[in-house]
């Protein structure tokens, strides 16, 4: 399992834990899971763009929850990735200050075991946005995205190994941390990388 300590106030592992916990309820056996990070999104108003640095924490978890008030609304952004799946009854769901939605197969018999989780939490701002050095330290791959970067944020993914292959794709901007976790038994996950980033940009209101 990838493990690390962030040389900052808050360990990056806190975010990945959210995604992996969503998956643990429906998976068993030994799994090497990646550690992903957990920060937020923000935006700059036009009037303040000249004076205010990019990535000002105007967007909050509450803004996202007001537009996506339950796991069904969040899941609608994941498209065909949720075909044949249902909401995991053990996942916490959507609260005022966090989101933790998980999905599991409607039936295990004759199907590939797969789990998907979406986690959204607040962070402490720009100091919680990892830099290139931190990504290298944890073995994560940066995903270039100008929309995310214009908000002072970063997108990246961490890939695990083992029978249950788990990939955590994260978007961290000042104020909000989002992650999508996809685990598949004996096969490579598909809701990863740019595909997962697109869904998180919709949650942030950066893409329609």
C-alpha cells in the first residue's frame, strides 16, 4: 500500500481514507490502495480578478451540496460508470459540510466486483493544495487541466495494486477537496484520470 506523511499541517492520507472507506464495505481480501489527497475548489469574481490572486476560496462544500443534494444527483454525473450498480446503503451520503457517496454492484453473481466512491470535504485553503514535489513523494501522477489550475488547484491520481485494483483521482483547490475512487476486482478501473476530473469539474461548476 502506498503510504506517506505530508510534510505539512495535514496528512494527504486523510482524503484517500474517505474513498477507501467507501469501498471497504463491499470488498474483502488483501488490497493495496493508493493514498490520495483531499483539498477544494474556489473561484475568482470578475470584479476582483485584477486585485485578488487566482484560487480565492469562494466556492465551498455548501455550494456543491446546494446543487447536488443527494447521492443520486452526484451519481448522475458519473454516467454509464454506474450501470448495474446501486448506492451502498452503508455510505454516509451528503451532509451540509461533506459528501461521501458509494456504489456497489446490484448483484455480485456473474459480475465483476467493482466499487465507486465520491468524497468531498473542505480544506484549509491554498496551503492544502499539494505541489509537484508532494505528488512525486507519494507516487501520484499529475493530470494537467487548465480549468483546475486557473483556480489555484491541481488534479492528480494515485494507482494501487493487488487483487482489488483501486485508483483514486483527486482535485484539490483552495477550499474544497474532491476525490473519485474506483476499485475493480481483477481488472483495471475505468473511472479514472481525465474522465473522473471532468465529473469533479461539473461538481465544482467549472464545466457544464
